[in-house]
């Protein structure tokens, strides 16, 4: 039985699966030439060839040692292709595949598809300026520098030789008449194009040049096909996807429906233990697809989304791969939340009032020294997050991100101040999800009401002011991404309803409406004198703003006299 399509298989591992696929190709009438990596032991190789000895149209080519990025893969493809063209004269297209490739459609569909396009070469071939996939490698330099050392086995020599060539400004001469192109190594070439490449009188020069090119299997045939092909379709008939590091995606059993949707003839790289895939595509005729144009683009969106998820993760959910890398997270937290600084100190019923006004969950000081003050006095919250100060302070950022992640869908609000753990400051400032409202200097109100030794109060006030001053610098820095509003205490108490309405509207939990009630402000009679006393003792309380000594904050303004008309 003869066929117009011959299969060249490059095999280096999972020889059992390679045998299964080779028999599938051969049973459909496609001659197969297999190259087995010379790194495979002679014993294993002999057993492999013996098992396939009963298949007439399966041959084995001369073995080469294949290493990623080196010439051996091209040499293996050349020898196998030469053997194919020499031993099977009826072959009109040669399809290069690997041992981990899996046919997704009946082989006859591939044969008919190529028979309808007898002079078309399917090989991805583009100049370096036109390809976006050179991840972590070289672009033009792969063709102008020499790469005699293995990137994997001799990395120091590889990097050192590249650096030396750059320092000396050494450049190779590209053989006359060729323009370097790149693309996937998995191609399907016509006999005419492939034989022209292999029989080119200048092949020795071309081979000598490409032997020192970086990853020549992605450029040798892709470049030389441009010299001889009369009709190139710059695409591969093999579905081969790569991640953001340039490593191939591996298909598993749960990718069955995804592979069916691709309409591609062949896919790589298949996990050797994906029994469901091999059984479905090699032995079940019921899964045969409709005769349609291969369209890997149908699943590109899914792969792009998977790559994006792998690189960035979900917002506010930390993965082991990026957890140690500062600012590599996809958003500090997973949702919006609000932080109020100084409000609980200035208003006596702040937590209850804010909960009624917004409908959100309002916590106390989550970073207080003694414990995390969860709403309602709870000792544990969603996600089994405890109120332990020791556990929280071991990683303040993780405590916050866990809280927001575990309560997704419910707005979280908490209090923060200079008496709390200060290590959270930059995390809050750089989080776009944070809405931070600050009444600077309000921490002095509890000191004012504490009736403690004044010398101790002065010392504590100086320390709290220093901490808040540093925190305000963080909130006002160019790197701040949070939505921040800051009022001095003096300007806030002058007209509290307007800023309260503003921050409540920004939370937006219950829709836009005017506030019907205000929280009860602490009695500040004598507070101005308290600040003056701190000044008199040598401490300058400037964060409160211009707070007059005789300010009668809680005195009701006198009722205006009724106007009367003088005739």
C-alpha cells in the first residue's frame, strides 16, 4: 500500500507511545521513518526496532545525539528525510513529527487535504522582525553570533562566549542569497522543496553556517524553504502551544474536548500517560472530525487566558511561584475595601453608625497590639482567620490579603492608626483597591480623655505623631495607588458632614443618598487647651491643624434673633 504522505518521527522518550503512533500512521498507508536519539541506550533502541520489525513501511534512520538548541535535531531530520525520499518514491509530502505527537483526525483526511494542495509547503517561516515568540532568547543575534556551546550543559561557556563576541563586536557573515527566517520546527514539505534543500550544491556551506546558529531546528528549513518553494503557507499543521517561558504546553486527558475543537491534524506535546487521549484518537473511529480547515486559532484565546492566569494569577490570590517576588502579584488584594484612620477616635459610635450607613462589615482596629478586632468581637473570621496578634504580625500583608480574599463579595472596612502595627503602611498605600480616609491628629483625642500623667501623655503623643507623620508620607508618595483622602482634625470638625458624605458615597454600598444622621462626636471641650499644654511642655502637635485654644466645639451656636422691620 502506498501513500502520498510520509511521516518522519523524531523520538527520544516514551518509546512505547511512539510505537503506538507509528503503527497508527503505517496502518493508514503512510510510510514512517523514525529517528531515535542517540542518547537512548542501545538495549532500549534494539528492543524498540525489534517490536516494529513486523511493519514493512517503518524504517529507522542513522542516529544522532539530539540536544535542545544544537545541530543534532536538524541532522536527524535531514537523514530521516533523505531516507524517506530515497525509499518511498510515491511520497509527495513529508510530515515532520515527534514521538509525542498524536494524530487528531483520521489519517485519510490529512492525505486528502495534502493531495488537494500538491505544491503547497506548510512551514512557519517569518523574519525575526515579524515574530513575537523569541522568549528569553536571541533575535537577530542568533544569526550573527556563533553558538558552539550547549546552553543546557555548558551555560557558563555559552554566556561567556556570547559576551566575548559582543565585546569584540564580532559578527558572522550570512551566506549569500539567504534571508534568515524562523518558525516552528514541525513542518510538512513537498518532495520538490525538501529534495531541493537536501540536494542543494551549496548545502555544505549552509550546513556549516547553521551548525553555529542558535536553535537551528527553528531556522534551517524555515530559511531554505524560501529559496525553493513556489507556494508557502506560513503555518504548521501541528498544534503546538508554548507558555510564557517558551516551554511547550503538555496535553493531558482533560484536554480531550479542547483538542477536538482545534480541527488540527496533529497535536504535540501529549503526556505519555494520557490513556484517554491515545484511546480516543487512535482507536475510536466515532471521534472522526468533519473535514474542515485546521484552525488552531479557535483555542488560542483559551491558551492566552491560561498563560495570563499562570503568569499573573487571580487578583489578590498569591501563588507559591510569585509569593517571594515583591510586586509580582496580580493586584495586592482581590477586592475593594475601606480604611478609616482617626474616625473611631473622633466619633463615639463610629463602628455602629458606619455599619448602618453602608451595610458593609465594619471591623475595629485589625492591627491593634493585643488582637485583631473583628466585627462583633469575633475571634475567628471567614477562612479560619484567627484574631491572634502574633500570627497576624508574622505577615501583616498576608493577613490583609487573606481577609479580603476569604470575604469576597462583602465590603470590608477596618480602622487603622499610629498605635497599630506600622508594617502595613506601604501595602495599603500601593493597593489600588484600598480607599483610605484619614483625620490626622485624631489619635490625640483618647490621650486627651485618658486622665493620665501628663509627662507620659506628652511622650506618647510625640511617638504617635512621629509614626503618623511617616505614614502620611507613604500615603502621599508618588508610588501610592490607593484612593486617599486626608483632613486635619481642625478642618474636619469645622464641617464634618461634607467629608462624611463624600467617603460614604465612595463606598457606595446602599446607593447614593444624603446622610440622615451623623455619628456622635466626642466631647472636645478643653481639647485646644490640651494641645497648648503639649506645646508648653516642648512637644509641637502640628498634625491636628490650626486648633484654637478657646474653640468651643460642642457649644451650640446662639439662635439668631428674629429679624424685624424698622419703619
